[in-house]
């Protein structure tokens, strides 16, 4: 049976990118899924680079080992370490989030970022991600074979998105994609597109992640978005931290929602006969997310990658899994309104579909790899996948991607 070809769109979200690590592990476990292209921003860019280097340098196991190495390095960035054997006794995600938000380290970092510019540190400034990103094997990250890798940044001068790919990608590009301006200095280097030295900030402001690079004619019609910034929070934020957290989520989802609306606009034009089929690519959008988990977390847990939290995100398991026997193997059932949902057991992954208010009917497509033993993705028409929890395995080796 032919492999199911997909493109991946990996959101940024700091330490919450460990959830994407778990998702990629499960995708790599399925040999019937072929990853053709990856668009990543911030943590998504680091995950994408580790994935690409592993696939080029070895095989699927090598890619899983690269991802494990990457997140081991992330966990080492914090001094608030706990032994790995204690991860199983870690408190709930909400308790962890509250503990981090109330920790002296976060209070200090948050206060400093409000009154001190990264440029005020003088010769003492350093980007803690640099020691990790410089160890990537860029001959593999930039290789012409394997999945095409696209990394989004924001040009500070123009305020526009700048997507790097192929030989354009290097250490500073990945650092720029993850450069929060109130924490890190803008990353400056010569942009081959302009021939000028440009300054770049986090790509999440303009493309989190960028979907349009995945519209190439030779790329698959199926785009799988790994979403780590909750689109919906039912409660109204009231405290200063809750308000700041929701502003952060809305800001970093804005560009994605705009692109999803553009996709639906094109499909509407085709459906109404106002545009000929084939004139523009009609993609099918899929989403993997765990809003139940992410709603328990905050911007504080994005900024301080405690090993316990990374383990919790990586091992987001099927705690509420339900098996619904006799479900058809064709297209998904769709929620008729915003209050109802359809749950379905797909191999090792539960998905819960629910309408996304304000987006109308999103593109519909067949489930990813419906004949394989592990199903990761369900389609997202008029709905989004509210929950897709994944098992993952630990990488055996710990080498730089």
C-alpha cells in the first residue's frame, strides 16, 4: 500500500513545544506516513530541524533520537531540575503551571523583562539557546533530499514574515525564529534575499506557523498542524497573569487563523464555480492539539522548561481514552453545533472534533493513513480536533541533530 504523504506545520510556544516532540515520535513510529515538508516557527523550527537532520543522517529512529537529545538540552537550561525517576510523581499540569508562575525565577525574569532591555546587559548578554542550535548538523538540516524545511521569522524593519529554506538555513535563522524581543536581542545577519544585514524577531508574530510554503504543487494536499497555543479558553481571564497569558495566545494564533480563513475562501470560490479547479491548491487541513492540557498551562510554563513539565507534555497519554466500537472507517462524523462533539478512537489516539467558531467550514479530507495500525490525524471540517494525546518513546542515544 502506498504511503500517506503529509506536510507538517509546527507551531511555536516555548517549552510547550515538547508536546510536538511527542506527536512527531508517534508519526515517526508509523512507516506508512511519509513527511514531505515541514514548516516550523520558534520551538517548531527547532523540532523541524532535529527531525530533518535525523531523517537525512539515518532513519526514523535517528530522528526520534535527535528530538530526545534536543529536549534533554532544553531541560538542562533551567536550574530547577528534578531527577527523571521523579517525573511519574510530578503534580498535575495545572499545579505545575501555578508553581512555575509563582516561582522566584519566573517573578524575577518577568520583572526584569518589564524594565530591562536585553541590550542593557552589555558584554554579559548571551542567548541560552545558542549552545544548542550551534550543535545542529547543518549539512543534514539543509540537505536537498528528505523533507523540505521552512523556518519563519519576522523582519524587524519591515514587520513582514521572512521564511528561510534550504541552504539559507543556519544557526542565526533558527535563533531568530525563536527570538522573543523582550527576552533576547534581535538576531542580525545578512539576508540573501536583500543583500542587507537585517534584524529578525520571533516568527510567531507573522507566521505561527506559515502555511503558504506548503502549497507547492508537488507537496501533498494534506497539511497537519500541530497546535500548542489554545484557540479557545472558556473562562474570562481576570488576574494580571491570566490576561497576559491570553493576550500571548491570541497574538500567536492570529496569523494561523488568517491563513485558515484564506484557505476556506479559496475553497469557497472553487465550490461556487468562481475559480477553476487547479488554478489554486485546495488543501485539506488537519490539526493535532490538546487544549485540555494546554488550558492548564500558562505563559510561565512556556518560558521555564522544567524537566517535569517537559516529561508531562511529551508523555501526554490517553487518560480519557474511549473506544467506540463499530465506527465507520471513512470520513469523520462532524459536530452539528458548537456544543456537541464526536469522539473516535483512532488506533492509539483519541480525537475529539468540535466546531471552530468564526471559521466556517474548513476543508474536508480523508483521515490520515486509515489502513495503518496507528492513526494520528482526523480531518477538520467545521471543527477542530480538541484533543489528540500521543504516546511516545524515549530516544536511546543523545547526540546533536
